[in-house]
């Protein structure tokens, strides 16, 4: 089933393209500009009604695995028939079964089916799998790499780090050729779980400033003039999910002084939209808020340029999900827009409170309201914060340094000598060597029982 021709690199993602993951598109476009050729293998089909101009710069071929196995049963069957003849099938199946015992979910079953299809359909020329997100996509890439006798590496971001069990994270960190993550906060967490912390790189996404227009002038005098006699124009861009804290934002807005005239425009979609609109109505705020829904990058930039203050009240959700360093904060800074956010996760790695923006404690609407009211009354202060954030963005958070580090890792991984996996899976199941004869489960004796994994360093009780 595998094509003989094709690129040596395969990139595995959860969904492609996605409006909310501009950092993935930015990275892939930059890698293509550096001369890397790859196919994109996506676990899910697109669900957005539009794309960013950036997505259209990526010329790689997009391939979609069966999103739900029952929707493409013949393809899954063909994948199984081909995969079971691969030299690493027995080892991969033993590891998957061990994972399934610890995580007996439909998602884990789907990961195995997708991995078999991926292993069967990857071009014969494939030498390395690079995957975005450490949870489901990394499982699919890991199983497929084991079947094919290939190495793999990952880039971890936010939800995938904080909602993956420690046992699973530790095993993936041990097996991956390299890993990258986009914040120092996440890097410290992952290195504490890894038996090979030196293989985990801190790679900030940064921002490709060539994609953005020069920022508008926001001098103290112009900011004050814009505020005189006009409502304070608030803007937020983010998915309507729990970790973004929009319930806290609405609660904070309801606490603002009655004589403060403000309007909020929100860009983004998500499952909590109806609930948040209902909350806004109950608080008497509905007439002051425009819910704009999904917008492409060009429209987002126009909103950033027209606003007076960017607000993002991120927090840790009940399931542990949280932001890393939201790219939209850097996008706001690129347009010299003052920022009010929260001191959660890696936000303080870019925004020092009182220097590059204002930070309130997460999950604290009264504190957020107080900081917002203070910024509303201080147009010169807002302008100074915005200027400092723009300067830091230009000096420390450009895209090129991160792409340099990632390109170096990928060049090493794609070298012909890197064909055979170096790091055996934890638990006593050895991977096959490239070119080894396939071994069916039970061939040559009973399949070895994998030993119980050791408790990972720093594992939570």
C-alpha cells in the first residue's frame, strides 16, 4: 500500500488546517522555506469555514487518516492487513495493548486503527515522523513508527501536556528522538518527567513579523485623544473554551464602574458560545458585546489595529487544560495594542506585569476588573506598556531562532544513519531493526509479557 516515492519526512497533526493553530502553519511554512519537503498526515478533517492566508503558503500534500474507523472500514482493514506484515507490528501491538489496559477508551482504539493505516500508507522513502501535540497525535505516530522501524519526534504545546497521564508522557519522552515545547514552564514540567531531559528543547513559536503590517502609532497623546468621549474598545481573540476564562471576563466586566463606557468585540468560536452569551444577557452586558465568531488572520489584524486594549483572562480549567503562551498575545503586541491578561502558565514569560502589560491573578474577576478600570483611566500608561511589549517581541520573540533549532534537529534525524530507532520503548518490548523479518504474535514462542513501567520521576500521587 505504501507509495515508493515521497518525502523522507512525514508531519502528523491532529487537524489541518485549523484557524486556532496558526503556530503550526507558521512553522510548516518556515520549514518549507528552509527546503524541507514533507507530507502532512492529519487525524481529523477541517471543520473551520475558512483558512488563514498563511495556510495557503504551505504547499505540502495533505493526507487524512480515518477520523472515525467505522466511516472507512475497508481502508482500516487494508491498513491492518498491510501493517501486520511489517517487522515492528508485534512490538507495537504489545505496547498498544499495554496502553489500552491503562486507558481502556474508544480513543485508544481509534489511535491504533489510525496508526495501522498510517504505517501502511507512508511512502517507502519515509525516514522520520515529526508530530505536533503529545497526546493523541503522538500516540498514532509512536505506534506507526514502531511498526515501520522509524524514529519520531514531537512538538508539545498546552492541552496535550497537561491532560496526558504522567506514565504516558514519560514513555513517549523516553522513546522520541527529540522533543520540543514552546514555553519554559512546560519544558521544566516535561524534563522532570523525562529519563532523557537533554532531548527536550525549549523552542518558542515566536512570531513571523513579515506576516503583519507595521503597527499603528499609539503615542500617549493619540491614545488619550482616542479615548476622549468614546467608549473603551476592548478586544479578545480566543476559542470559547474553559481555559480561556471568558466567564471570568464577563464577571469582571459586570464589576466595572457604571460610568466607564466600554465595548467588547470577541473573535473566535467554541463549544461554550451559547452559555457565555446567556451569561452576558443575565449580567445585562449583551448590548455591549459583539460576538464575531471565526475570522481569518487578515480580519483579526484589522480588529487588533482598531482596539484600545486586548484582554485575555486565561486560567487552568477543571480538567487541567491551560494555555501555554498564547500566540495572540504576541500578535496584539505586534500592533502596539496594550495587553491585560493573567499570570498563568507561560504568559509571564512574555508579559512582565507593569512592564509589557498588566497581569491579574487567574480566576479572579474582581482583580481583573480593577486592573481593567485602572488601564482605562490611564491612556499614557497603556501606550507605554504597548511600546515595551512591541520592543520585547522584536528583540526576543521572533520566529527564526526557534525554526533554526527545529531545523537542526530534523536535519540530524533525517540523516540516513538515523533509520533504526535508538531508544527502545519502556516496559521491555524491543523495537525491530529496519529490514527485520515480520513476526506474528506468538511466532517463535509466546509473545513476551511487557514489564510494568517504572514510576516516572515527579509522578503525581
